DNA sequence: TTGACAAGATACTATTTGGTATCGTATTGT
DNA sequence: ACAATACGATACCAAATAGTATCTTGTCAA
């Protein structure tokens, strides 16, 4: 579970991989189609795809000789959940700050 | 701006750094206090702090001979915004999926 | 004032990482 | 049947990364 979050964050830390996700958000694509959009070999793109798959950010299935890559929501969810902890924290901080300001202004009134 | 997102994602990709953020969410801490929570040297922790600072995930100020580290919302925001693009995408996918199912069931009725 | 403590900076090392080159296998279309 | 295409896997290389050790500077307290 925690390993899960780690592999998702790792996968998102590379600009090429984030760009792959952007492409896949528009349409499912084969390895070759994705490769056409980057200045690197198919092998390099395939490595990125494996890392994205390990992070549950994409999934893939074979269709004849093609590998169809598509987005997966699982990885995105675990990352978002991790970040949510801090959103909660920001809110608390803002709340206590607001409370402090209010009590201060009421005091000075 | 895009470099901004990159440095934030990079900073979040390390488990030690995410752990540091967790600690700082509970209270602001000096470099030494943080180091006490990890099995590594102060120099290593300081390197992580620099990376977190570059990713706008923490900020720091000197207080006497101490360096007080605290959370910064900027980095978290840029990451969340990047992810929001996909949340939007998920919703659309779910909507079109629901529409497809509905139109199918009405057809078969 | 001087010893102890907190931090900054840098040189160095081992491991990870992003990339290529290249091999083999399966599938397609003529 | 067979040439072309798509993919998987692996060996290899250069650069980035996470860590240590060590030296220096600034600050506190007795």
C-alpha cells in the first residue's frame, strides 16, 4: 500500500512520463504511436510505460501485435489521497489563523 | 512555471522527503530535530530540505543559530493543479460511460 | 572568552536512472 | 511463404541521485 504510493510518485517524477499520460488522456495509443511523439527510441518509451504501469497510472492489453495503452485511475487516486492529508492541514491552518485574527480584532474593538 | 511543476514532483518522489513533510505538518522543526527522526546524517537531511525548498514544498528562516523549517503551499498547489486536469478527464470518461450504458439500456428496452 | 552546538558547503562514493543498441518472437498483409 | 511491422527483453553506458565524511562559520551560554 505504501509501496504503491511510492511507485506512483516515482512514476510521476519524470516529464516524459507525465507527457505520456497527457497523450493517453486524449486517446489510447500503441507503443509505436506514443514513440512517434518523442525524440527517443521505442525501447526507452517502453521502459517508461513499464514504470507507469507499476505505478498503476496506466494499464495495457494486447490487440493482435499491438499493445494498447490506456490510463488507469488507481495510481492517480493514491497520490491524490496522500496529498489530501495536506489539504486538510492547510484548511486547519487557515481556520486557526482566521480564528486568531478574529479574536484579535474583537479584542481590540 | 513548468520547471516549477517538475521540481515539485521530483521533490515528492522520495519517501524520506515525503516523511519530512509529514513531520513538518505536525510542527515546524529545525534541521537537527528532523535529523533525529531519521537514520541518516544531518548533511543528508539538509540536502533533502534544499530539494523540498526548490520544489516550493517547504520554506525556512533563520532564528539565531537554528534554521526553522515549515511547510509551503506553493509546490503542493502546482502539483494538485496538474493532477486536476486528470480528475476532470476521469469525470468526463465516467459521464460518457454512463451515457453509453443508458443509451444501450434504453435501446434494449 | 571559550567550548559546545547548529548549520552551510563541498569533495567523494555507490547506486539508480534514462537512454541506446541489439537480439529474438509474434503478427500482419500481399 | 515471407517480408515488414510491433513488441519484449537484455546488456551496456553516461549522468543524476542519495548518502557519507569533513571542514568552516556563526551563535549560545557559562
